[in-house]
């Protein structure tokens, strides 16, 4: 391998400004405002081609790590709309609410504590409406579940809800999993899917939205072993984030006090991340005791227990440790972690330093010149061959080579492969590394290894 001409990089102080990330996400096809041509819909975002590729990569890695690579985990994909009694049993109909105030003058509603207009997102307390300066009415509780009706009749008997957490679909399938697979404790049930919350104040890009993805595990354990498993899952959370490129030292644990925990939890740790607007929850770990299984058993009249001694048939209601990951917050944290600015050959450049495992595009293939049919044909041949083993590969022949590099840098493509005249002579190509800008000549036969699939 010969060293080729290399671009020289100089790190610049990085500004992880929110606007830069939101703008890059839109410009390059990661995340768009929902219903944008109608002026948008607050709290809803759409994923574009690169965003969905990034999301799938994260979800697939999560599923692989926590379901496929283990023997104690069972996956489910439950319906989003469940029997309304399930949400009464879980306490969500009665208690899944946020405190809210309404401005007496402009009638706008705010979640407490009210963020001031100038410090939106800073969670500052305020007694006046940040929009019009009017005074507030009494504090009221606002239930965040989206209500709907099942069937043609729209009355109280047909009311149901879009799930506010994927966990609900796991608990109602506990008996199915036990009956089908007879698992021994400890074991877990995992689910990836959408959750819906009619947030009073959605904000901060995909941080607080009304429709979002969750990746959740309910891990069932013997009651006297919960502390041990809580510690184990705490470590698993860090390891997973590390594996997708969110460094351990950028995540901060916050022990949630008694009064601030969800109604079902006896212990909760929030894992917080330094988002551009402040340090906020990225994911959570909760000890839900036997609250949910007992509540569902009582309301449904169906026993929810597991045999712990085959000889005697002794059964218990297991306790639960719940690691709960938000898909969109993980994507946001990943974009923040990956966003890098430096100087390359004296020019400022922006790139996303994605771990290749999550990068939406693993490699891009270019012919050096678009108007040389022999180069284009050779590059096409290489591209088509690689695409069989590396589906997340891109063809680019637009603009000059420098522009192509910048485009790929901005979407975080780890390597760019260029086919030039030497390729036609000796079956080598140049492979340029995103982070260093360095290029080396590589045999075509070694490309899969270079991209990391062999
Ligand atoms: N089953 C437990 C549960 O749902 P949570 O702390 O309410 O706990 C878990 O939510 C995770 O879901 C959060 O850590 C966050 O990543 C994500 N999440 C919650 N509400 C969200 C919202 N409105 N927008 C985006 N993500 C959200």
C-alpha cells in the first residue's frame, strides 16, 4: 500500500450549537420537521433516508446486544393500542399527568415549571405568561395519554389510548411468554416501538416529542435479587452507549429522589447527557418492583406468576428491573457526540464522526472523473460488487472530488473509495479516511476488510 497525497487536518474548538445540528440534520436528510409543508406540527418529526438508516442501525445493535446475543431474553412486538383497562391497571389513566397552567389572557397552556420566553428550555420558574405577560390560573393536572376510540361508536365504552410507554405491551404479554417458553428467573422481555405522549411543551428538537421510539426491557428477577440486577443493568446501559459511540464520560448518573420518581418505581437512575440546551435525561433505569404484574393480575383476574421450584410447583410474582432507552434521544445524543469541526487544508469543515457500526453510509464509491467511461465502468463494477455485502454503500459522481469528500464528511461516511487511472492498471483504489483525511492505496480485493465487513 502506497501513501497517497493526504489532506492535513487541524482540530478547531467545536461548537455543538443546536442550530448547527438541526440544520445539518435537515439539509442532509436525517430529520425533518413533521408535516413541514403545512407549517409543521409541534412535537412531531420525520426521519429522512439517512435518519432512518441511523435509527435502524441503532435499533438493530440494541436488539442484537440485548436479545439475540443472550439466552435469557424474549422479544415482542405488541399492538400500540391496548385494552383501556390495561392503562387503568398500570396507573396511567389516573396518574400519568404533568402539572399545567393556563394563561388567563392568551389561553396558552404551559407545563410547570414554566420556561421563560427568553430562556426556553431552561426550566426557569415564572409567574407570568412568557408569551403575553398575562397571569396564570390554578395549576391543573394534564393527562398526557393520547385518547382515541376503537370502532365506530364514539362513547366512553370505546375509549382507548395510544401507549405512553412500550412497557405496557410487555407486561400484558408476560403470561404468553411464560406459557410458550417456560423461562426460569431471571429473564427479560424486550420491545422496540413507538410511544406517544401529548406533551404540554414539546421542545428541543427530538428531545421532547409527542411521538417517539423506545427500546425497553422488563427484566424479571427474584425479589431478593433486585439490587444485584439493578447494578448489572446500570453497567449494561453504559456499555451499550459506548458501543454506539456515546462515550461513558459524557453520560452522568442522577439518582431520582422519592418524590420525583414515577408512581411504579422504588428506585430510578436517570442517565443524563450534555445536550446543547443543558444536561438532560437520555435514558432511565427503574426498579418497578412487582407493581405492574400485581396490578394487571388484579384488574384482569389472570394470575401473573412464574414457577420457581419445579418439584413443589412453588410460584412467585417476580420483581422487575427496567432499562428504558429513548430511540430519538439516543440519535440526538449521537449527532451531538459525532458533530465535529476542524480545518482541512486550511478550510473549515464539518463532519460527523460516527462509529462505523452506526454510520448510515459505510462507504462511498466515486470515479475520479465523471466523463471517462472506463473509470465510471470500473467504479460501477466495484460499487455493485461491494453493495452485495455492504448494502449501506453510496455511489457519488456529482461535482469535483473535494466536494464529494465534504458531502460524505457531513453525513459521517467513514471511508471514500476513488477509482482512478491507476486502478485500471493494477486493481488498486484510493481509500480516504474521514477523520484524518489521509488516503492510501488498497487492493480492490481488500476493500471489504477495509470497510470492516470481513
Ligand atoms: N417505561 C419507562 C418510561 O417510559 P420514561 O423515563 O418516562 O420511562 C423512558 O421514558 C425514555 O423514553 C426516556 O429516558 C427518554 O429517552 C424517552 N422519552 C420519554 N419521553 C419522551 C419524549 N416526550 N420525547 C422523546 N423521548 C422521550
